[in-house]
């Protein structure tokens, strides 16, 4: 079950559930309990290795494996799991160990697990609890039956099912969510799919490519086929990949350790995914932990809209429907190449040339039929880059999408809020420099050296659902210095859920991706943004405080960001986005969102926030009391869950000219939204806030800056007609007649809107701007 960290992209594994009761005629198998209090321990790995080394390569029964005696007990090793063999008069309790009592799984963090990784663990447990009657509970002390979660140099779970007492899960690849999901799956009772007794009907194990030590990872598990749930599952998160533990160190057809049998050959490059639960993963776990029905999850995308390994053509020819464009520079172009593919014989390749160029590789048209569609590909980049301490990203590549309903069909970065995409793994690594005329200057991109192929997975977002799109792999180079270039392989677009999914919450209309600009002063005149999280499920968001990257003078040079709850308690804070307050790096976590700040002095934090109308406040100040124009933003990172951002408000000091209060939001979903905007000033004095703006005005503009509506004094419209009844009917009219409000019905589909608060006749003071979505 242990996957070495440097092989994570080659080690994909699938497990099926084991039945709770298994009858064996001669002996039974119990997972060894690893409990410090009970004093139980396994034989040394060297002792077990010596015994296992002489075992046959495929063993259908543990009785045929050599046993090792220690302290009067008999052990064998299967994969990374130590098994204790006992006689039980022909009747043995479940090989997988008991289920967790009442579906409650307790866990305890080792002190060395970072706060961000603890949250990744919680995110992974939520994947399983969303499909089965499971509850995961964090312990403050080590007691009872629990999982001890620790850092490790590989990824492993040392028991199948609940062992009793202390059992261990070690994680190396914290940045890949479904690696953690995989290991938790073991602790819940799942074996590897390729270890099923019937596996030879579906896959062949290539023993010659497997080192001696990992051979046990490919042995049959001792469980009858009748105890498996469902058919063989090539898509399971518990399946090994085609080159898992290969002796070659690379993955190509001659180095495979698992070969998919010919009737199922279409799965060859797809086994071992670490992107999602398969449908059988979800239904199997639901059966194992049946109980109070859990909310029906949206099924993971499984309808393949595009699958391209570039292997059906002769290099350098591109596959049919793929198009390359060379904008400037030398004659090098996107081609297929045999030099270093992820899976032979070909990949797609473009060199990083010396000279200014902008070169595209476009996919054929792809029909998307799911709000949970994803694109995944093997990504190997080595572009011009200066490492720290004077880190500069000179050349690099981006992924763009063209969709008829977004920006008029123009190619737009996959992470642009209008698209709504986000990285699951393998996201952008840096911002391209603007010092050498690169066409991608100031954009996030893959730049530097990936160190070989990484697995990039992108959520396309709900906005391309129902559209015919194209993807563009685009590389930009600057005026000097070449590098090896960019390779991609095994491009897959999954476009539809399995079966009939529950409509995702993101398809409903909602306010999202909040952004507010204001001059940040000192004392109480800071930039203060508030929002609530509605719904029932926790919401994962990224908050950003921007300053030095703003494209105008007078920007805040070094913003500091705080997040507080409704009681004023500090949830998190950040100064300089790449590092946490304790000095540990959060750069990978922030970059994986696809929208890290552009300047290293800007601040950001990722947080998973409780819902049920919980209120939060983001506060932006200047480091060492610096002042200037700042922007605070909140982005919804998971629109698939049953929660959303709502009731947006921002407070700050309104001056004149450009130093007014500017709040932006995006309306997601497909149906128009009816929204109330309010500009509050004089009534703030009743709350003890000094220097309140005595007469605020409000204007609402679209993404092109066009005026949609304006109000000064909320009871009357600009034409003199009364809107008092309409505003009062919302239930939240302003308290003072000099305050302003307007109601507008606004188109959705990620349309962006801006509310601007000024002082009447250039008055100044503290004001509050608010946006409420109305029924």
C-alpha cells in the first residue's frame, strides 16, 4: 500500500471492499494491531522480506506463503501490510478488520503535520463522507481506536479497516488530494483493485518489470470473488497505474508493470488515476457503511469527451483536428516527438526558443456535457528561468479555453473568473516577467523546470457546461536565451457524470468572487470586507490582498490580510503570500488554486469555512502602517458543494477621485439574479463608527464600465419617481433617508458587476457598500 513519493504519478491503485465475514477452512487472517498500549509489534521488515523473497509470484492463499515466527505469533507480509495468521477452527472474522463502529472514524495528527496539510486531510475525509454514512472526528489525545496521521517519505496505510487501537497513515504527497483519499480508503477496508483474485481476466502483471521487494504489492488478496462489490473497476482511485514500481524509472510500453487485457485496452493509460472517486468506489463504500443516507453526491466525470496520447500518428505529424500556430520567432512549431514521451511512442512538443514568439497548439472541438468536467494531462516543462534568490520566470506556457458563452469565444485563461476553472493538481508555477517582451508577460504560467512529467488536472468549471469548446496549449518566449521546451502527453477531457447526477449547487444563481478596492488608511480606516457562507456544507475559499501589482499609482506597497469570524476571533492571517506566519511555505497550496498573487509582497490565504449563514470579515491593512489603494478579494474554490458566498459588504474610508469605495462581484449560474445594493453612511455613527460619510451615493456598472443604475437618497430614483415601496419590500431598507439603495435584475453566466460609492458633492468619510441576493 506504500507508494514511494518519487513514483506518485506512476503508482495508481484501485481497491475493492472486503466482506465483513470470510470463511476459511484451515486458517484465518487478522491485520496486525499496531497499538503501543497493547505492546503488539510486527517482525522486522528484514525478517519478513527474507521469508517473502522465496514465495511464488501469484499466491491465491496465505497458507502457501512462508511464515515468520516471532514471540509465539506467525506473520506474513502482503504488500505493505503485516498480517498475523491465527487458527480459528475454520471460522475467521473479516480479513479487512472490523468496520469503524457506527461509521465514526477517529484520527489524531502527529505534531509535524502542517496546518495546511491537516486541512488537506479533512478535505480528503470529506470526499468519503460525501458518499457514505461516515463521520471523521479529530482527537485531542491518543485514545481508543484511531488513525495516527503523520508525514512520511511515501504514502501508506498500515491496516485494512479498523485495526483496533492505534493505526498509522503516512503521507508524502500532501499536494495530491486523492492520494490521501486512497490511503484513507485502505483504513476504511479497501484493497487494491489489481489484487483481486479475478484480476487476470482484466489485467496482466508483468513480473519481469517489478523489483523483488514490491512483488507482494501485486499478489492476490485472500478474498473470494463473491465478496467483491461490482465489476472490475479500471477507474477506481485504488488501482495501481500501468508503470507502478517499474524497474525502469520511466513509463513506456516496455516498462509497464500492469498490462490491460485487449478487450479493455482503452483503459491502459487511464488506470491509476488520482483525480476522483469512481462510481464503484462511491457505491461500494456506501454499501460497506450503510446507514443514515448521505446527501447524493454529484458523480465524478467519467464520460470521455477527448482522449489523445499522440500515438496514432508518425512523428512529427499532429493528430487529425489538432492545429498549431506559429506567431513570430523561428520556424520551430508544435509537433509530435519520439524523444521523451510519457507513454511511447509520441508526445506533443515545442522547444523554448531564443527570441520573441507566441505559439499555440489547439485541440479539436470538444463537447462538454457536465458542470464537473475536467481536463488532465501529463505535463513536462523546462523553460527559461532564473532560480532564487533573484527568481525570474522568463518563458512559460498556459492553458486557455475558447467557449461561445465566454468573452465572445476568444481564448481565455482556464483560471480566469469568467471561465471559473481551477487546478486540482499541477497548477501554474510563476508569473512571467515583463522585462523582456514575452507575449505572456504578467501572466501566471508553467515556467521553470518541472523535473519530468507531472500530472496536471484542471476543473473546467460549470460555465462551459453544454458548450462546444477548444483548448489551447500556448507558450510565450522572450527576446533571448533558449531552453529545452514543453512536452504534453495523454490529454484527457472527461465531460459527463456517470449515471444521473444530482444537479450541482453551482448551477444555481449566486453572488461569487468578491472584490473590493479602496484606499487603505490607518487606525480604523482600513479595508474591511464582509460576507456570509450560506447553505449546509463547508466552503473552501481563497482570500487575496492586492497592492503593488495594481496598475496605477498610489497602490498599497505591502498589504497584510486578516480573516475573522463573527465574534471577531482571528481565523487566519497572512503577510507575503508564499509563507505562513510560522515561516512554513504555502506557495504550492496557493499556486494550485490557479490565482496566486502576482507580487510576492501581496497576501493570500486558503481557508475552509463553516456554512449555515456563518459571517466572516477580511481586513486589509498596510505593513508598518503603510497607506495606499488596496484590493481585497474572495474566490469560491469549490462551487460543487451545497454552500455559497452571500450578503457581501465592505467598509472603508471614502475619499475623492480614484480613492472611493469600489466593490465588485460575479453572478454565477444561468438564471438572472435580483440583487439589492446599499450604500450606508450616516447610520454608521449610531454604531460608534467615527467620521461616517454623511451622504453616500451609489452607482452600478457592468464589466465594460457602462452605467446600469444610480441612486442618491434611497426613497427616490434619479427621475424623481418613488422606489420606497420596492426597497421597503426587500425587508432591509437603509435606516437613514440620505443613504442610497437600488434593486437590479442582472444576467448571470459569470457576468461581472461593480458598485461604486462616492460622497455627494465630494464629501468624505467612512461608508459601507453591501450586496444582497433577493428571492
